C-alpha cells in the first residue's frame, strides 16, 4: 500500500499564487491607498464626534475651525486615495487578465494538440470570462485587507469609548464571516458548473454556425437547433441557480450587517442614556455604525469573489496543465526538400510508400476521399507519430524528431477547407507581413480579378470566415496564402474544387511555374493539375497502385481515366 503524495501541486492554487506574485507591487500600493481610504472613511465619524464634543464643551471657534480643516484633509485623502488606489488595482487586474488570455489562447493554438476534452468554444470562454474572473483576485485581496482595516479602526475607536462597543463589533464581524463562508463555498461550486455549461453552449453554437450550410442541405438544421436549445436551457437554469445563491448571499450579508449596525447603535444609545459615554462619543458611535456597513459589505463579499476566482482558475488549469498529445522533437531538417513516405499505416492508408525528390512536382490521385484526408493529416503533423505505423521523412529526418516550428517552416500543408479570417485580403495572404512573393502568389492563384474588383485592392476588408467572398474566391485566397509562404515543401489538398475549368487550367500552369525548383505535392483529381505534374501517383485502397505521367495513365489505365476524366 502506497502513501498518497499530499504535496501534489494544485494547479488552480498555483495560478492564483502566480497572479498574486506577479502583481505584488501593485497590490501593495493598492492596499496602502485603499487602506488609507478606508481609514479616512472611518476617521470621518470619529472627527465629527470630536467636533460635537469640542463645540459643546469648549465652545471655541479656533478648535471648531481646526476640526473643520481636519475634516477637509480627511475628505481630500479619501477622494485621492480611492482614485489612485483603484486606478493601480484595475490596471493590474486588466493586465493580468490579458496575460492569462494570451496564455490560454497560446495553448489552444499550439500546433500539437493538448489532451483535453474541450471544444474550441469552451476554450474561448475560458480565455475570456474565466481569465477575467481569475484576475479579479488582484483587486479582491487589497479590498479585503482595506475593509479589515476599516473594521479594526472602527472597533478600536468604539473600544476607546467603551470596551463593550469594540467587542461587539469584533464578535459580530466574526459571526458574519462564519455564516457567509459557508455560502461562499456553494457559490464557487455553482459558478464553476455554470461556466462549464455556458462554455458547452458556446461550443455548440460555434459548431452550429460552422456547419449551418451543410445542415440546411440535408435538413438537419432543426435537430441541431433542438440540441443547442437543450444545452442553452441547461446553462440558463444553472445561471438562475447561481443568481439565487448570489441573491441569498447578498441578502444574508446585508441583513447581518444591518443587525450588527443596529446593535452598535442601540448599545451606544443605551450607554449614553446611562451616562457611560458622552454626546460626542454617541455621535461617533452612531456614525461608525452607519459607516461600518460599507466595509462590512465589502469584507463579507470578498470570500465570494475568492471562490469565483478559484473556480475560474480551476477551469483555466484544464487547459494550461493538460499534457500535449505528443511530445515533439527538437531537431531541424537539413537543406533539401525531398519527402519520403515509408510504409505508413493510418486510417485507410495501408503500407503507403513513395518518395518525392527535391524540386519535383508530384500529383496524387486518390480514388477514395478518406485516403486523401488521412494522407494530408499525416503530412500536416496533425496526427502524432506514435499514432501511425511507418515513418514520414523530410529532408531525410523523421517528423517525430523535428520540432513543430521546424516542420511548419519547412513543410506546409494547405487543407482544402483553409480558414479565412476577418481582416483584409493582404493580411489573409501574408498574416506575418514578411512574405516577398505576395504579388506572384496573387497572380498564380488567379486572385487578381478579386483584387481588381475593389477600389482598396489588397486592402479590401474580408469578413470572418470570408462571408463576403464566394466559395471560389475563398479557395483562391487560401491558395494564395499557401503560395506566398514559399515553403521548401508544399502540399496542396484539392486547391481548385470550387473554381471553373478555365480558371483551374490557368491556376495549374501558374502554380507549376511559380513552384519550379521547389518540392510540391498536390492531392487532387483535377485533370489540369494532374497534367502539369512531373508524375502522378495513383492512390487506391490506401496504397500506390500506379505511377506515370497523367497522359500515359489516361492512355493505358481505364480506371484512372474513369476517375479523373471530366
């Protein structure tokens, strides 16, 4: 029997500690200024009580003027300390939330997927709402400490008037926090469940929007809408539950604070009536009893926000601590652009074996679309090397030995459904802004008519997913992006399925010309692209069954002629 490791790190706690450690300077200054603000607020009723006492006892105008001047200093201190204290804390909060958003987004965008059961919509929710709520801990701690300062100052001031008043404040505050700590734990668990359900609803609607056209095509949109309505209703019901718990918490806190303030006021009144405290001390006690409700409210609400921050940190930990599906290597490919597929078995691929020499233009005619997709996935390193048998070598080195960055820089696989993002034509073609072949890529992909159609040219605005472009325009834009990257090895998967035959013929010739001397593999059934290739590999049932030029295959292979002739 093994002893459990009680020192096992807790990711959510680590995230919160990291946030606090990174912002300790801002939090120290924020705590000082907010403590000064709360102390000033507490000093106001104390100074008011002293003014009343001096006015009734001494009746001295000088003392009255000095007291009024002290009040002015207190009010100025309260105003400036609040303004600058909150400015410091909110800046730190916003900056910390941005850091976590970037970190979560970086994990979600890593080329090597992480082993986490979350969809893109859920990761988006974690990168936005959960990052914001986790960063709230930066404000929560200083406000908690400053509220405690106000309660302590009020208790000391009341204790100096009468020890029973001070003890009443201390005991009442302890009782209030004990009651509310129970409710705060319920809020944390409820909020975590709500965030999870909202994230699932977000992922569902993202999937729904992405597949809306195909769903309409076969009449599946109503079933999809019902599925989303079910998930959305669950999120709504959980949100109502959280609202009820928050309402119960706020109502309980307000009621308990009011009871404590009322108890202090009644006790002070009884002591004044009995002659145990003077009028000035009574005024101070009544003022503090009214004032203390605000810091008590903040003090009692802070545990709730701590639990919410912890719940959000736990959800962020799902992404940040998830292990990668595979561990990439650290090597870089040698010079040269040869590509070798050595007995690869994956999905529909069965001992697939072929070699593309450096600078060669090879077309692959896949009779089964699934085999084409499996081959593209393996070449794109979307499939971990240990998930398939055999080896894929780039410039003589296996993919598993190369770093993901090196693979992406040396080998580019452009999918048939390449994403188009909001921006301009130029930023879609050259996202990094470093390509020197943008004009050539635009011309080779026959995107020139789209550029010429708009006054802004390459700076024409493109909507998210290319909503203001046709299917053919989106495909040509994706092809232009792949060509502009000018990678050593380029793999294109069905790059011309959405364009007409004339445009397809021109694109085929342009791509062959632009990529001359660079290794290019095109997975396609397009006669135009097959014809410009140096040789064609026929992929049938997961293996290469024939190899020759396009025209020789047309003349001697009836199955090939039937599959690609249009």
